[in-house]
């Protein structure tokens, strides 16, 4: 099998890689039937020279490769017809901005394998950048609060060599008594918690968070059971919620009047209600002033209605005026500041790439090399010029 590591073509370009130079060498040594080539790129966090130093072949034309692996969506004109492509396609929620991409994948007879869909037999994802999204997202939330209030000053994550250097930033910071909510308990949320703990911010229970005042910075973590209740009787059943979130309503309301910084770090199903509404955000009791939306679903189909667009690493914060329902200059008293960068791990790209590549080698490559793999089949959105059975629900999306 010939694998090609493609150059990231999305704008702005992502600097992460699926496999670092040392990991390519490791994979070649572990799997004798593999050949791996790297398309040259000026944007990767690992330079072309670093790959060449490991005797890895750089190759502009990857058309003789069987499998092409990248990170973000591939521009339509850079897709290789009749091949297997791995990347985060951002199509499984029928995202309108990627409809043409999925249409092109079908037209070009591409087998699309989405990393987000690579799961074990229990439906648990086996490969993700989630921890790093949580780490950078929480840091950016703190950074935004500091900028808004002027109470402390943090460097950006992308100004740090690595995560160890980032954690050292907190040693000389005295955080004011702010109250922080983190949603979720998966990889992303755990990454966010890792940062808050490293910053010395105290964890408290949801009930203490709601009922008590604190003279120090605190955070609480909310799972789905603390965010939603069944409409009919106020109960909560996790499996039912995952299958039929439309049967539930948001119970976030008590938190929106006591929270300063909201870190949204949970997967959200478009069939579930938003945590709060624009009307809620207009209330004088709505106390949230900074939203770090790591989930970054774009309104109107979003858990957070102020996430009207993704922001960028170069310009990570925008203001949102809930009265005007539009974007404004950040750090205004009448606005909420939103951090909604959609490629957060790219601020610590070498750390994130190394972690992701380790998962790819251990979990994905052995399955990819099998003649038949249910694991690969489950993650294949398109194959043979058509949607696979599992993703047939995207038919109307594809057809516009």
C-alpha cells in the first residue's frame, strides 16, 4: 500500500500533520508492506527537511498512491479521483459550507474516511485532536478574559514552544475571582480541565457553583445530565438523550446568571436545543461576558447562538451584541466576547501532531492494511461513487 501525506490546502493553511517525520519512519519499520511519500509544503510544523533527514521521499505528484491522508478539508481541485482520502470533512452534520465538497467526492469516486467517524465497536472515537482543542480553547478563554478586563496578561498558545512552556505562563498569574463553566466530559473537556487545573483554578461542584460566592477563581464541569432534562417529566436517560435529543430541553438557565466565562467543550447534536437563546442573552441577568466556543457549531444550527462565524488563530476574538444580534468590535461593555477558532490544535501543532500520529499508527494503520475492516467501513462516508448505508441520511444534503 502506498500512502501519500498531502499538503494542507485549506485557507488559512493548517500546519498540523497526520504523521511526524519520526512516526513515518516508525510506520515504515513496523509495516513492511507500506510505502509513504510526503507532498512538499511550506506550512507544516515539521519542515520538508525534517522528513528528508529521516530518508523519507518528498513527492509533488501523489497520483500513484492508494491512500491520501491530510488533516482539514481538501480543496476540490486537489482531490485525487478514485482514491481513498482521510481527512476531517465536516459533513456529517450536513454543514452547508461543505456540500460542494461532498458532491465532488461522490463525482470523483473517492472513498472518504472521516477521522471523526473512526470508532470502536462501542461507538467510542479512537483518534482525535480533541485534547489539544480543549487545552488551547481553555487557554484562549482565559486570554480573552484577561484582554477584556485588563486584570492579567497572557501570551497566546501559538507563541509558546509547546504545552510545557504554556503551563509555565500560569506561574506568575494571579487570576481574579471569576466563575467558569465547562461543558462536557470527553477529550475536549478534559483538555480544558487540564489547563484550568494547571492554572490553579479551583474545581467546585455544580451546586456550590450556583449557591456560593467565592473570593478566588473557580470552575465547574457540566455533563449532559446537568445541561438537559426530558420535556415530559424532567428526567434524564443518557442513551435516550443520545438517540432522541429533541425530547429534551435545556436546563442551563440557573448558570447563565452566575457565570463569567463559558467554555463550551461538548459535542452537540443539531436536534438538541441550544443552551440559551438570543432572548436570554439580552436579559440583564445574563452574566456571561466571554464565551470560548471550542465546539464551534455555527448559528443558527448551534448550541451557542452568538457563534455566528468561526474566528481565526490570527484574529481569535469577535464581539457579539445580543441587542443588535450582530458582530461588533470586541471588548465593549454591551457585548459578549466570543472565541470560536475552528482549528485550535494548530496553535500547538507539533504536540498535537505527535499525539494524533501515535493514535493513527496504533489504531488506524493495522485496520487499513486488512483486506476487510468493519472499523474502516464504519468511518467511510462515501465509497464507489455513492454514500454508504450508514450515511444515507446525507442524501438530501448532497442533492441540495
